[in-house]
C-alpha cells in the first residue's frame, strides 16, 4: 500500500540544465583578465574546456573563471558566474540583457514521479534491468529569471508562480522609474516581456 501512495505523490527537485551540454566553440574569460579561445561545454555549473577539438578537456569553475562566451553561426551566448545568495556557490547564468540592469536566465529541469507511467511503459523505455524509482519519472524544463544592477551583491529573482508575484517584485525593483512602473501596473508589459522591461529601463530610465 505504501508503494502505491509513493507512486501518487509528486516528488519535485531541480537539476541544472545548461544549453551547452555538447562541445562548442567558445572563449573563456578568467578573473585575472586573460582569455583563451577553444572548445567548451557546460555541465552542473562547471566548464569543460580544451584548446583544440582533439585535446583532453580541463575542468574550470567559478574559482578562476568570470564568464564564457559560446560562438555560433549568427549568435554569441554569454554565461557568467553569479552568486545568488550568501550561502551557495556561484552559478552559471546566461546573460540575456546587458546594461545598468542585467537580465539573467537559468535553465533547469524539473523531475517528478508520474503515476500514469505503468510498469510496462517503464520497462519498454528503460529495460528490465533498469527499473527503479527514476524509471517512473518525467521531466519538465523551466526557465528562472534574475535581474541585477551592477552595484548589487546578489540578483533579484522575478519569476511568476504560485509562490512568487513577478509584477510586485518587478515594480519594487524598478521603483526609481515611475514611467516604467505605470506601464507595468497598466499591464502594458507582461512577464513574457521581461526582456523588453529591462531594455526599456536601461534605455529610458537609467541613471
């Protein structure tokens, strides 16, 4: 009976999911001001980096690295090590908007036990020898957004959800720009336009 109840209870936990889990051309920037071009990938807030594609990768983290830029055909994506609070180690967040206020994004995967997954389905997916609690889990990706002024020690989390009020948090953060606050209160901007909100502040309301 306990096992039946366990399969019904939804278990939530988060694991960092980075876009660059495969090796890509990149430039790594160190805290001492140096930079090196090569190939890199990201996993669990650590950087696997090598000078050439055939080299063995070294592992780097926030102790020495400031940021890393991945070079694509028509886009450059930047990830910075940002400390979210006083207790946790810095995390690699993607820089979405840069300016007096920066917008960062963290991608995560949410795993939870799905009571609709039958043993037959689990076996067909994972095989008979790999049936455990994880075989009955499904995953859902989620994006977390943070805003941070250059002078701020830690960023401000602004996501929308049951336990968070993005509008209240955003209005408080941008309280020094009455025009922008009014636009948010009048629903001229929604949460999905957080990029536009930050860009508007940097262009119109910056000090």
